[in-house]
């Protein structure tokens, strides 16, 4: 991705989402750089402390995914890199670029971002840890704390509580 805050500047084709082979996100991003494709790999710093030193690693925000701009006739070239497992077409180019730009701006502003589960309001979810483990309910709000709704269908009544979204998993309805 160009250094500008507008990721469309200099794009040589539409943007694609590349599902990379295991632990190849940075290699794919480096390949894009070497071959002069527009690309973006959002990363976050993770510090690890060892006996004698502290080391900071750059981990991809979206494990298994990288973003690149190229024409459809260049797909074979991207696959030939050896790092791409699948290339996914993006139908809403403006939407993707807007979302990537928001992430880029947040990282540039110094916000600490971390991956979290993707839920939509109304999703049926289950709590995965703690005293409420395996309790099922619906998600009402998202954010730092999500509103978890437990309903008694017979009474047509519900109660709500706040939970950390990292404690939830989506379940089939």
C-alpha cells in the first residue's frame, strides 16, 4: 500500500485478498514488494521476554491473509510465488480500501490493535470460558464489552450482561 492515506493511489489493478499458506503472510508481503505490486499487510508489535532480552515481533493482524493490487491476468504470477493458497476477488473495492485505510490510520496513530472474533448483532453465540462456559445466547452489542442476551423464550423475557468478546464463539442456529 502506498505511504499515502489513500490506498488507491498508484494501484496497478484491483485489490485482492490473498489467503496465504501457513505462516507466509510476511513472505507474501515481501514478494509483493520485490515485484513492485501495491500491497498491505497490517501488523502489530508483540513483545516477548526471554531470559536475557526483550524481543519485539511484528505479527499480522489477520493471520493467514495479505492484501495486494494486481490484474486478474497476474494471478498465476502471484500463485507462482509459492506463498498464496487462494486468491479471493473483492467485489466491493471501495469498501475494502476504506476498511484497510481505517486500520492503517489507527496503526499510524499508535493505537494497539488486536484481532478479535467477528460477530454481528443478533448472532447466536456461546461463552467459551469461565463460570458461564457453554451458556448460549444472542449478541446485542459489540465493542470492548459485548452485551450477551440470555432469553427465556417461554416467558418472552430476556436478561443482558456484558462479556468480553474474546470469551465468545459463534454457533450455528
